[in-house]
């Protein structure tokens, strides 16, 4: 069992490193195509968020819909601190992550004694009320329905990233994505991660081993919210604007598709799935509303043919080939 776990540990690390090596050299071939570079930055942002969400749903087994609320909290806190108070963006991003973590812990407390669909309902309620709360808080600096605009760009070591050149943003996003995915990876393959998986697969047995369900559930809410808040903070300094529109159903469904197509409970499946979903979404843009009809058909076929997602299917095929 230990040998098998170590093999999986190495395989997923190799997959992660390989993906990032490819992404690090890819712009060298498409650096003149600023539109595609911008699309790749979008993939990095939503793919990282999807990977963190997959950590919560796929590994911890907590069915939550609050991820976008954490994203919005981190984005608004960082944007407001940088714009209204002139806080350096590095500090404002950290504050955004901490603010999202606090919201995650507060929503995690009532979820501690709940399971399954009840947690989904509470976190979905958080998602639904976040938009109206942002609008009502307009006088406090959120920008209300219009949104928060003219947010300062990201500063790294005294160097301010210009929004006219996307290449520095791409590599900044790539580094941030890699660091966050490494954190997720380390949690998955740690004693804490084993506790999450144990509670997911056999709760009663895990409790007999002394695993505290409430502590672990609260921990995963805090970790997930903090990392998602950091991603939201990066997004807001990249985009320079944010509004309650970020909580829209269309973006929510696209990120959910990344989980399904990449593979729920498969690392780093959701991150890889983001590139497939967003590039396909961009190609289907001329079809407008029919895009989601096509995506719906893709999801049905994917769940039927590959319930473990593309990466999960690939891992299974490679395992079979190695045995034979």
C-alpha cells in the first residue's frame, strides 16, 4: 500500500511539473499573439481556483458551492485596500487571502455538524447573498452594482506590471499557480490529507483512529478559502476592475465543467481541465447561447464514458499498460 501511494505521489508530481514546463515554454512560440496569451492567463486563474475547489470536493469530500464567494471576498478586499488606502499590492493580496479565510472559517462553523447536500445548500446561500451584499456596501467602497474600477496594477519588488504587456502577467500568474498547486499537492499527500480522504471514504472508521472530523472540516474550509482569496486578489489586480458579475452563473458553470472534465478527486485534473474548457469555450463563442447546450452534451458524454475525468482515465490506462 505504501509503495502504491509513493508511486501515485511521484506520478502526480511528475504530471504537475511536466504541465508547468510546457506552460513555461509555450509563450516563446506564441508571444506575438497577445489574445491567446490573455486566454492562457485566464486559464491559469480559473484553473488554479478549480484545483483548490477540487481539493475541497474531490479529496476532502465536502460538497461546497462557496468557492466563488471566497474568490470575490479576496478580490474586493485586495482591490479596495490598494485603491482606497494605497496599500502595496503584495500586502493587499495577503489581506485578501486572510479575509477570505476568515469568511471560510465562519461559514465552516455551521457546516461542522452537517453533511452532503446540507453543506451545499449553506455554501450556495453564501454565494447567492454575496452579490447583494456587495451592491448594498457600495458606500463603503465596493462600487455597488457598477463595480470597483481603476484598481492599481500588481507590483513585484518595486516593478509595476503594465497591463499593456501581457507576458509579465503570464509568468507572474504561472508562478502563483505553481506555488498554490504545490501547497495543495503537499496537503493532499500529508497526514492532514490522509485524514481528509479517510473521513471522505470511511467516516466511522476514521473516527475510531482518532481523526477529529470537526477540526479537519474547519481546516479544509480555511485552507481552501485562503488560497482562493489569493487567486481572487491576483485576478482583480490583473483585470483592474471587478463587479458582482463575477458571481454570475455562467462563470460558475464553466469552472464546474473544469472539475468534471479534468476529474474530481484527481490531481491536477481540474487545472488541466481549465485549458480544455476555456479554449473550447472561446472557439464556440460565435455560437453564443448554444455553447452551453454543447457543453451540456459534452458533460453527459464525459460522465458516461469517463466518470473519473480525462486525467483519471489517462492514469487508469497507464496503470493497466504498466501491469501488462
